[in-house]
C-alpha cells in the first residue's frame, strides 16, 4: 500500500456509491469496516478534506460491495500523497471565529437525500467540521441550505457559550452561505406555502439572528470552501478549497 | 513500543448487571473539536502549553457500587481460595471505570481551584483574582495545561502532579495522536 500511486482527490469527481444488492460477504465487510474505521478516526482528528468521502461510504458499512472496498482504498491512496499535511492555526493572523455552510440538494442518486456540510474556523484553521446526509428529503435547494444553516447555527451557539464561559464576549459570529433564499428565510419570520412544513427545531436560527449571536453573509457559490464537504469535487476546485481550510504542507519539512 | 513489558489486571465488565453493578456508564471526555478550538485559541493568544499523562488513571476512580471479583488465577490467597475480593476502586474493564475516574478527577481539580465548564466537561478553568488564568484540557488520562503565564501554569501543573502519579510530557508535539 505504501508504494501505491497516490490519488489527487479522496474520491473520483462526482462519484456516488450505489447500494449493494448482493448478500453480505462477511470477510469483505470486516475488511471494509476495519479500513473505514481508521479513516473515520483520521477524519475526526485532522482530516476535514476526507469528511465527505468517508461519511458517504460509511452509509454502506453494513453491506459493502467490492466497489465500496476499492473506494475506501482509493481514499487511502489520496492520504498517502498528502500525509505530511497538517492543520495549521496561525496565531499571527488574528482571525476570529467564522463559519461556512453549504449543502447539495438531493444529490445522492439512490436515497435522494441532500448533503449538509459546514465548518467553523478560528485563527485561520478549521476547528470543527461536519459532513452528513440530511435526515429527510427536502423540496428545494433553499430548504436543504436552510437545514445546513440551522445545524451550523447550533454548533456556533455551543462554541460561543464555551468561549463565553472562558470570559470571551463575542460579537455576532459570521456564517457564510451561498444561498440567498435560505438567508432570507432565516432572517425574516416568513412562512410561505413552500416552507411551512419545515420542522420547528430548524427555526431556532431566527432566534440566534434576532439576538445578534449570528450574522448571515452571502458568498458566491463558486467561492464557498464548504462545498468540499458536500460532494466529490474535481481536482482543481478541491485543491483550491482545501488550501482555504488551513490544511497545509508544513514549511521546511519534506 | 518502547520495550517496556506491560500486564494489566482487567475486570470482566461483561458480567456486570445494569442497575445492580452499575448505573451510569457515560464518561465525559473532551470533544476533538474542543481540543482544536483550544489550540487555535492558544495560538491567537500566544499561550504557553504543557502536557502530562496520568499513570493508570482508571485505578483511582472511587466506586459507589458494591462490587466483588473472583480472585485472579494464580494469585489466590493460599487457604482462602473460595473467598472473593471487594473492589474499592475501579479496574480497567469495569463499565463505570471512566465515569468513576472523571468524578474523582473533577473533585481533585476543584481542590486546586478549577471548575469544569458547563458546555464541555473535559475543560477545566482556573480563575482567581490577581493571577492569570489556567485552562486544562483532559481526555481521560491525557492532559494539557495552558495559559498566558508560564510560571502560573507550571506551578498549577506541579500541584496537580503531586496529587497523581504522572508522566511529564513537557511542551507537546501531539495530543491524542492528532
């Protein structure tokens, strides 16, 4: 494995795993689970760049196919090429807390579920990240983004209270999103025919906006690094966003 | 590995009965994201960081429950082979060992002037008038101490190390293999 050719992205661009319809192969499954278990640990520790790839394949852990196993090994090949990367926090940057969210609407061709991705950044490096398939099927991309925004707000709220306990009084935390509709929904107490079915817990975001704990900010979709947490991107885009997460080659080492 | 030979007495936790031999089994450990949050904060504030690990931490956990154990094979007291042992402190393998250790640790840190945060039970905060703050990040038996003033942090750490048998790790290169 160490001599394997490295891959430039965790998974091929646009790849989605399909459900295995064959009966369970116990040996293959135990091999798959062992590999993905290790990948999961790396992802939770210092590798936000494989978050989508790992959580996506994790959905098939109970009955993986040969293709799924090949794909977790593909992630390993990507990691070999980037093993010297580390998450860097730049104290000199003076960069405060900022969050970014994104979602991919109905992207999974088998389940039709949308993908949520968001991260929190401090000192110019990622401190928290999430990539997961949403629990319910939604009607629009605005709704998918709203769910992501809402989950992100929970994380921001928790981080705020933790820092608050340490004596930090923070102004509104900026959350970036590339969807105007969801920002509008979160900032205004509107109920439209197309959004009235959204579960009440997702509306907690109103409260955070009104209290001034968070502020929502629109950014161009093509410039949203959280995109990396919602799908398998092509090489150039992936490399560009990865650099924005604070994942770097340590300078001066090999 | 460093060549040391290790052996450990482990309790058969799987034979414990819920509600009788144990009640709650969760153990508050620090979230990974909190560790990164604290490291980023330390970078911004230019804090001093130092680490240690606590030797056989679980064995210090005081037990609330009455638990008995068979004598380990080969180590039974001669002539009293039919007796069992009463556990006063936790053993590795016991379902509540993690929680018992955390409670014991929490109590001892309180004596030093620390409080655990409400939003994160793995972060302990030391704040007294007229002195600099110290923050301790604890993951079971791995701990970091950090704060703006090296002398204060080292003094608090030294007090902690007098309470528990620790290995001083100095300025850390890694934490939880991150």
